C-alpha cells in the first residue's frame, strides 16, 4: 500500500505559506486548526515547515521588532517529506524513528501536494489489514472473496 492509495480528501490538510509570511500571521493560522504550515518559495517548492512549537519558541525569545520577522527565520528547514509512490509501512517507520507526526507529500520537483498525519497512515494500514482479514475469513468459510 502506497501514499497514493490514501484518498486525496485525507491528504487535504495541507496549508501552505510563503517564506516571507510574518510570524504573527503564521501564529494566527496555527490557532485556527492546522498543526503544521508548509513553507514554499515563489515557485511553490518546499522550503520548510512551521509548527506551533516553532512559534512558541520564537515568542519566548523575541523582543520588540523580532516578533515581527518572517517565518523563514524560524521555520524548520530539515523536513521529512514523502512521495506518492512511497510505501505506507516504510513511511510509518521513518516517521516513528524521527518522532514526526506529519509529513508533506511532494511531487517530483518537491512541490507540496498534500499532508499526511501518522493517524491517517495508521488508520489506512489498519483498515487494509482488517479488509484482508475479512477476505481470508470468507475464503476459509467457503464464501469466497467478497
């Protein structure tokens, strides 16, 4: 099972912002729902992510005009991303090893196309396992695959 097997609706949590977005605007966006903002350059290429933790860290150290800076200063640049062709099990293991809750899905030129959470990935893998189990039980009972 691959990333592409997850319905687009489940990957639609993607919220993107530009590198020159002000930190205060990013903070407002994060209070309205998303846990992560994906930062893009002018060509739409992934540059980093901003999380609530990044905002809180910045607010704890900023003084005066420093709070009015852009997200390019506070964003996490080392981003774990995935491609449509990546296997869900391998992705889940990478996320677990890196203690990552969300990953952007990117296309061939590193433009974000979606966002996956660990919860969505695990739910998809569990649903697939349950479906396989039901099919096997049907086969064993002689009712065939349904």
